[in-house]
C-alpha cells in the first residue's frame, strides 16, 4: 500500500470533496481517499492505493469532478 497526497484547487464544500472522492475512487487500485478541505484554497487529497498511481489518471479524475490538480 502507498499513500500519496495531491493538491487540488477550487473545492469549497463537502459536495466538492464528495465529487473528487467519487472520481478518484474509480481509479483501479485505489483503496481510500480522504480530503483536508481548504475552502477557496488548495486542499490536500490523500489517496491510498495498492501501488503508486499514474498522475495523469489522477489529474483526469480531478478534472472530471470539475476541479484542478495543482502542479506538483
């Protein structure tokens, strides 16, 4: 298992967090997603997965939810 933290901008509420969690959870191998929400700022998204995830997949999932993965 590995846990990676991503920075996501644009989230403002619990619904935003739920949308991002839902999309990232669809990625193969993802076990858990938790978010430290910073409304209007850059939130920390912690993703636990079986192995390291392809950042492109995570970026696409965050984009699908309507938010932006901050540059790492």
